[in-house]
C-alpha cells in the first residue's frame, strides 16, 4: 500500500535486443550485452572498435563481429602479421624462376589458412576490462 496517493512510475515496454560479440565466428559470452534497438548498432560498433584496439595482432586475420537477431550489425578486422617469405638470409629472392616465388607464397597462404581455422583468439583480462568499462 502506498501512502499519499503516490505510485510507482508507469512502466513502458522497451524494445531491447541482445547483442553477441563474435571473435573469428565464435561467440564470446561474457561480452554479450543487452541494449535498446535504436542504439544497438552504435553500441556494437563501439565495442568492436574497442576490441580491435586492445586485441594484439596475430599471425592470422582476426574478425570481430557483433550479432543481433541473427544478423551481423557491426564488424571489424585485425590484420594479420605478414612475414616476407621471399627474403632469405637478408637477400631478396629476385632473379630466377618465378614459379619458385609463387610456390613460396602459395605455401605461406596455405599455412595462414590452416592457422586461421585452428588458431584461437584469447581475450586477455586487460582487453576484457577495457571493453567492459565502455562509457554509456
């Protein structure tokens, strides 16, 4: 019973949406958040950009995505490190057969692809905190 005719403020139904954060296609549960539909895209972008800034670069491309209602609403990429496979002992492999050069680059590409599929992105505590402490 409330005294003096005071009552709780009227409650309105809000259109909320759960936003999942994915790293290389895997959902990172602790980073998921709920926000209003109108700001979900902006918030998701902020989180993705923050993650891009705090996560270290890997030997493979890291894809950061925000997903809501089964749709990707924001996405960022962390570029992979490039190793110059055409340089051996300080000398650039220049002359000679082009197919040799192609072979080395193909081999590197296959290795990167394998790493991409098996490589795990670990979220350090510091990176996690930086994202959690987002303003707004």
